[in-house]
């Protein structure tokens, strides 16, 4: 019998005999979440190896690939799903927040978009600029609440938004002030007339000719409130101010206070607007818009002092309401629609104020640096609404003239241009540093960049719309005024000549207004055209006896006579041109004198039929060649090398370096030099150098022409 022993005491030989190699136990096949595409097709087992499985490489020797999107258990797929859900939640949150802060009418519009199966992301995208999602609740403190209240808009008891800066404490607690509300029924929008067809005619003529260039309010919101008798975006004051301005564009006898006197057009509506303003001058959006309309109307009647006062009230009320500031963070107080209307109103008034500044040669009332508001949003359905000419006879058909109105695109371009003009005006009339040729060229570069970056919609076409023509003409006018004080000097180290720039811009402006007259007539052209023609005519006058300048001057005077039918300021501009020619002892060519001294024209009753409009684009594209040819011919006509040698009695004798700069009259307002404390606002102040110190003039980058 064998003796039992412990395991470690077993016989070595015995253990050696019985030891055999032990095979590893086969591991259980690993479960994979997704097989590769080839294994799926073959229905073979796949080990899920990355980047290639062993079945494809070792067994079948075929390419291996995976469809990651088909595996919803992979981390990447889960991450994508989470991001998609988060984006969807954000969109829903924006829509819900917008519904909570909007009026019933605005909520109905949002619901209608949702029911129309519009993409939620696109709806949220259009709302997110005006909606801020509620913040998570946390610990509150008096300091935190104070910092949130300071600088935020304040609402009075009537719901009017006002602005108080951080140095004021008036916005911390509402004082309960209630603005008088306007009447709510459309029957009392005006007491001047009960003729609904006449009012509709004036509205049509205004929105056709004046509104596309001077966008001072939301047309859609205004007409909607007017039709429904609501007073948020429409008021009797605003309606009467609008109709007073529109009467200047109509020849209907009802448009005049005295039917036989064209100079009384709109006086009855304007008197009603003044009465309403005196009764209730409370600050609100519609009053701001009405003041701008009243200022435009007074300027049209050549009452620039009165118009300037209305413009001043408009801008001050605009600042009180905080229209120049971005209130996107106050979406709980201001609806998205009101935010957009505020944008339109502000930028329209800013363009209006800047245009006033360049026309009357005064400092703008609001500097560009004080603005924090975004430009209006482009709403495509409004942009694509067709523009058609409308006259006293109704809608007129001009081949090629019916085009998209693009009001917001035009307004955004005008706003960007007005920002440059605003800086130019402050550089001239409130300088902070010495004026040099480099600064002049920097501004010129800003203007040219703006022009080169114009959207295609605002480029000149075969038959441009009236407001696009005026946009281009206004651009050349502001560039002309940038260089006009420097007609008697050249720029050091630059081939750009102020004289050539002014001559080209003057010809360009006159040609564009001539195109406007050729296609549409000038009976209903906006007021800015008078300033354009006055500015270009002065340059043409200085260029006489050059033949091309004589033709442009004759065209400008003809246009001014046509415009005098609806803008009294046009006749005043004609008197200025004639007075300058006499004071400077300039002999007018026969073709100019014949037009200048005849009686004012009869008021036309309808638009002329377009003549040769198919060649309009060719005419516009050849303007640059026309300018160069004019310059070459002009130099042939000049003996002394100075382009204005025809001026026998120079407005400013050339005796000191300060007299190297040009202005129409010796005491004419021109740019100030920085840090000047005393003395009149004349061109000698701009140099701020001792007499005969030409070295300082050279250091500033100017030389005698």
C-alpha cells in the first residue's frame, strides 16, 4: 500500500512523469457594439478592432470601415445627440422667453410662424438678438441689484421707455409720471380733411418718393396701427406732420391751404401738427418721428432756422428715450418689435441730423462715439416689395423702373456713410488734434472703402431707382465738401489733387441728378437734391469758362428750377449761385444765362415719359471718362495752371499761408483748428500758424498749388 505524502514532498520523478503542458483556456468572445461594414454584409463575426478588424485583415484580406453614425452607443454619437438636444432646448427657450415678453399681437405672429412649419432654429435666430434667457437665481445683494438697475431703461406709467445714465438715480424708482395718450380711433388722425381717398393719395405719394430715402419710422407698423386705430406707432401729430410734407409732392388743389397758391402746400396740415405738439409734447417714439418730419418740411420751405430747431428737439428727445443705446438686455421691458422700431427710428434720425450738419455747416448734435445701437435687421419680405412710380395720376409704368425697394439695405448703407460724415463734421468744427494732409487722405480712404463695399443691390443699374441715384449723388457731395476747403493747395507726397476731386465730384453729382430728371422728372425729388445741386454748381461756377463746366452748370440750374416747384429752398439756391457769379465778376456763358434768368417753370402735373432709358447704364458708366475729359479740357483752358483763374475777384486774396485755403466768402464758416480759444470760425484758424510760417504748413503736408 502506497504511503500518502504532502504535495511538496511528492516524488520528483513521479511529478516529472505526470507533468504535461497546460493549454490556456480560450477567452470568451468580447461583445462589440457595432460591426464593421464588410462583416455586416458577409454576416461574419467581427471583433470590432480599430481601425481594422482581424476578420477583414487576417481572414478575408479586404478593406475595413465603420459607420460611426449607425452606432448610437458610441461616445461620439451620444455627444452629437446631446448637442442637438441642447441646441433644440436653446431655440425653444428663446421662443418661450420671447412669447413671455411680447404683446398679444407679437405672440400671434410667432405662433403663426411655428404653425407654418418654419424651422425652430431660424425662428429663434431672428429673435435671439432681442431676447435674453432668464438667468439662474442666485444669492442677491443690494450692490448687485443696484448694478443691475443703473443704466437700464426706465418705464413711466404710460409704458414709455426713457434712459437715465449711471450718474443719475432717477431710474431706480418709477415716479409714476404718465404721458398723455393719443386718441385711439382712426377717425381723428387729422381734423383737416375727412376725405379718406385724399389721405390715402398723400400716403402713397409719400411712401413712393420720400420714405425710401428718409426712413424715419417703420412703414409696416405705422400703417398697421393707423388702420386699427392704435397709437403705439401712429399718432395724430405724426400723421399731420407726414401729410404736411407729402403735400409738397402733390398738385391736387386739396394739398394747398389756398388752392391757387402752390406755396401754401401743406400749411393746413402743418398748422394742425403744431397745435397738437403744443398741446402734448410728451416724449415718445411718434413725437420723435413727427419732429423729424416737421424739420424736413420747414427746411423744404427754406425756413432752415425753424427746421434746425425742430431737428434739435428731435435729437434731444431721442437721447431722452435712449434710442441711441442698445437695450437688448432689457427684453423684459421692451418687445422685439419695439426694439426694431427703435433701431429704425434712431438711425433714420441720425442720418437726418448728419445730413443737416453737412448742409448748414454746423456741428452734429450727437457724436458717433455715443452710439451703441446695432443697425436695423434686414427683413427679406420687406426688402422684396416692388417699388413703382406713383404720381397724382396714380401708378405710372416706366420700363425697368419696377424693382425691389430694399429700404433696410439702403438705410444700413446710409447709416454707415453718415457715421463717416459725422466724424468729418466733428473733425472740421470740433477738432481734437491738428489737421494734416494725412488725416485728409485717411478720411478719403474711408469714403472710398464705403463706396467699394456697397451691396450689389445699391449699384447703379440700367434704370436705377430714385433713392439709389440720390445715395450715389450724396456720396459725391460729401466727398466734395471734404476737399473743398483745400482747393488752393496740393498734398505733399500724394498724387491726389483736391481740385480734381472736387471737379469730378461736382460733375458726378450733376450727371446723376440729370439722370434722375431724365427718367423720373424732378417734381417729387427729396430735399437733399437741392444741397447737392448747390454744392456742385459752385464748383462748376469756379471752373468757367470751361465748356463742360458750363454744360454741367446749365444742367444744375435747370434742375434747381424744376425742383423749386416742390422745394422753396431750390429757388434760394439759385439766388446764391447768381449772387456769387456777380460778386466774383464771372461772366456766365449764354446757355447758362438764358436758363438762369428766365421765369420759374410751371408746376408739372405728371411725370415725363422716359426717353432713351435703355442707354442710361451706358451714360452712367461713362461718367468717369467724362470727368477725366473735363479735367484735360479744363487744363487747356487755363493759362496760369490754377483751375480757378477765371475768378477775377478771388473770394480770399492769397497773402498769407492761412489764405491758401478756399471758402466762398471771406467770413464763410470753415473748419476750426484744435485748441483754438479765440477768433472767428474762418479758415485761417485751421492752420494756427504765424503769418508767413510756411514751414509749419509743409510739416502738415500741404503745399501751395
